[in-house]
């Protein structure tokens, strides 16, 4: 079995731990299993570096048009989501990629992008506590749950703010590969999972 492609969307003003936490979880899980589980990479609207929150410069692996098809799609949050919510090209790409993916995970205000892409209709979701009201406004037909670390709808998983992306990623690893893989990954990372 070939490794699952894990694509993480990057954009200007993305929250660093929103993408770096899941990147670490999926990459470490794969590393601990001879790189057989996941192939983790980053994607962005165009080639060239993006400027993450607080000034971190990151060079994405692929522009959207040449990125491999993701099996797992990760949409992080951060201040940049507010502008991207009105970017029909990005929201269209998210909808198309999620439609082909086995699972889509949003972290923090990345849930706003899932909502704008039409992926949260009729589902339950969570987001960063400071974006709860905005998510309710953007997704009126979604049951928005405050205080949940992550919410699993099957093909769509949403996580609360920032560090909750690590918890949700470990959960997804466990769901896809078994609890032993998730537990071993968390132990290697010396991470205590919040439930």
C-alpha cells in the first residue's frame, strides 16, 4: 500500500502551529513506520514563499495547480482566513480537493474556509473560540459547537484553535492507522493528548 498524500494548505498570515502541528504529527507517524503511512507536503495558491503569522517565511512544496491529489487535506487557520473566505478560486480548490480526499481536517479558523467551500452544510463543527460567532454567521446551517477540542463528521473533521490541531491530527492518525500508531506518535512527540 502506498503512503497517503497529506496536503496542508498554506497562505499569508496562516497560524504557525495550525499547520506545523499537524505536519509534525503526520510526518512523525510516517517516520516511525518507515515512511509507509503518509507523504506530507504543503501547497499554496502560487509558487514562492508565504509569510505566516508573526513573520515566519515558509516555502510551500507545490502551487495548487501542480499539487498531487490529497488523500488527507488539512486547512489551517489564522488571520489570513478572513481574506481567503472571499477568494472563490481558493474556496473552489478546497471544495474540489475535499471531494476527492478520504478525509478533510480544518484547524482553528480554517473551518471558515470549509464553510465558504460548502463543506459544513448540515454538519457539526468547531473552531477557535474567538471565531465561533463568525462561523455561526458564515455557516448558519451548521451546528457550531463551542468548547469541543475536535468534531468528527466522518469525511470532515474540524478542530478548535491552534494546539487542538495536534490533538485532532493524532485522532485522525489513530482513525486511519490504528490507535497504536497514534499512541506511539504522541509518545515520541512527548505530547499529552487533551480529550
